C-alpha cells in the first residue's frame, strides 16, 4: 500500500473549479451584488461604518447566504488606507469616499467585492480622477489575466502599468522612477499590496503564485490607490473565472462606473434607520 497526504493532493485540485463550483460562487456573488445595491441607497453623510455592515449582513442573510465570507472592511476617509481595517466604528463624513470590501458566503464558497463610493453621492474632480485611474488599472489587469503566465508575472505587468498611471495623475514623477531603488519602486508608496488572489472555499483560496495560471481558476482583481497626502483610499475589486480565451467577469452586473454609482445613489429612496 502507498499512502499520500490528502492536503497535498487537494492543493493541486482546488485552484481549478468545476462548473458546479462556479455556479455556487456565482450565487454568492449575486447575494453580494444585492447588498451593494442596498448600500447605494443607504450611504450618506452621518451614517456609521457599523451601520453599513449591518445593512450588508441583513441582505446576506435575507438572501439565503451563510453570512459574511470574511470580516467586512468599511473604511471612510483616511481609514481606507488601512488594508484590513475592520473596526468599522467611524462616521462617514460629507466629502469623503468610503471604501467597502465585503463578500457573501453561500454554501462553503465565497465572493469578494470592493467598491469605493462618495459618501454624499458625488465624486469631486480629484476623487473621480483617482477613481478612474484605479478603474483603468482594474481593466488593464483583466485584459492580461489569462492562462499561461504565473500570477507573479501577471502582477508585474500590472505594476508597470500602475507606474505609468501614477505619473499621469501626479503621484510620482518620471525622475523618481528613473532613480528609484528597484527593491523599493516609487509606485509602491501608493499601491502596496498584490493585485489578485485565488478565490473559492477560502477567500484567499489554495493556489500558487509561481505556477502557470490555468483555465477554470477563479481570481480576484483588486488594484488600489492610497494617498496619504490626500487622506484618500480607492480600491476596486471583481471576481474573474479564467477561460481558454482569457477571463470572464463574474461580477459584470454589479455597477462599477463612477457615473452609474452617482446616478444610483441619487435615485435611491431608502433611508438610514
């Protein structure tokens, strides 16, 4: 007889999802999207971050989910620069952005969404510029996520694009890039985390960043821009299924455009309790 550790075998099997698994993840995503739509009618100056979390949990449970896939991150203003801010104790103030990173669990599978919206329902000119820059990086990452390269190689491409984007919006200069320490590139002051991780039974599911991306894997795409000088943090995150021809945005129905967010926040009639 030969005996093998099941954990090692499962580590190779879990990153590639079956059609059934994609279906369960998609249901978790639908529930998450429903919660986001609820929030667009709830958020306004004066609401508390924990109030937003209460709305999320209410929607998750009322839609048949198991609850939160992970502790929700609801960070208004400068608190959005803290990547895993889960105190959710602050007040959302007029003129700020609120970064919301949350996801439903359905069955034993998870969704992972991030959206950043203006508390008063209207982006300032600068907020919109930064938001659009982050959305550009999100879409660039989606365009290069495909079978073949490793996650590390794919993220390197996104970081190069971030460098050019940050020059364009005035965060860094060409001179800084030219003279930077390769171990501490200039763009890292404003984007200091990875772009993607595996998603499934765990929010950060099993999978290697050093092995080739394969058809059937599910990843997050979540670039961010965090500006200490401006007390602002923006992150945008969707979940993608890798296919033989690129990838499929499993969250394409959830509003992501700045104009759509503003319009939906304006037309919603719900009130905070």
